[in-house]
C-alpha cells in the first residue's frame, strides 16, 4: 500500500518497487508505440484511389491530408489511449493521483500519435505493406535501443549518440518516469518506516535530467515536436505522389 505525507509518496519496497515501476513504464511505452503499426494499412490500401481522385481534380492534397488526420488517424488513437491508460495505470500500481494520471494519459496519447505519424510518413513513401512494416519496425527498434532503458546512453559510441535526441521512446519514457518518481521515497520492506532512497536519486541513476517540473514537460514537448515533424514530412511526401 502506498502512503502519502506532505505531497510525498512512500513506497514500501526499494529494489522491487523501483525495478517494477521502471519495467512497467518501459513496457507500456513500447507496447503502445508498436501497436500503431496498424496505421500503415489505410493509406496503402487507398493509395491508387487517392492518386486517381487527386489527378482527376476531386480534391487538393491539403484537404485529403487534414481529413485523414482529423477523421482517421487521431480519432483512432484517442479512445484506445484512454481505455489502455485506465487499465494499465491502475494494474501497474502507479501513484494514484489525478494529476499524475492525466500526465500518463496525455503521454500515452502523444506516443500513439507519434507512432501514427511515423507510419503515415512511411506509408506515403513506400507502396508495399511488407516493406513499409519492416522499415517502421526497424526505426522503432533503433529508437527503442537508444531510449536509455536497455543500455546506458553515456556508454554508446559518440558517432551514434545523436540518435538519443530523436528517440521518441526516450522522451515518452522519461516523462512517465519523472511523473512517477518525483516526490517519491522508497522504504525498507521490514516495516521500520525507513525510506533511504528518493525518487530523485533514481532519476539521477537513470541519467534523466530533472530539477524542476519544466524538465518533465520539455520531454513531452520534444515528443510532440517529433510527431509534428513526421506529419509534416508525410504531407510533403504526399505533395510528390503521382
């Protein structure tokens, strides 16, 4: 059971409590982003029809793009994100705070939007579903490796370290890790109420920069900008489709 005192959360275990939460956060982000590969299929199926209708002057590229975005891509991510968050958050035993649940929800949603943006861009570039799927999964795996969970980012080769700055997995997991571990203390499991490990110490060990609340939101902002960038790339690619 979690105990709260003066806006701090006291967790009654140290190593299991920390590892379980880090593992749950990482798995949640990975499963959510990889589930968006279904966004590859709609445009690939409609590609020939889209080219025919556009060349016939039925509509302009911006009209198709924003209609697809507002009526297909985003709505298909909102409801699943809400349902997934309601189930995963409370099953994982994360901090039961309305504010922290909201941060969790919007981060899950934005992770899903990023995955959809990536798939939309790849489907606009590649005509074959099998090839597009391989490319998307490969990009996701590379980003996953540089998320900071599987390997220490300080130990990677310098000529590869730039990948961490475009890893949506890193930014999404950092948001949820800061959201969960800020103002937390991990206690011994022998009922002595001794809590020697703080959440801030855990964040430092995970090499996550956190001093103020802005440090959490800057990760969310970076995740949002990556998603917007891939939507813009998808739009630019559609302009060249013939």
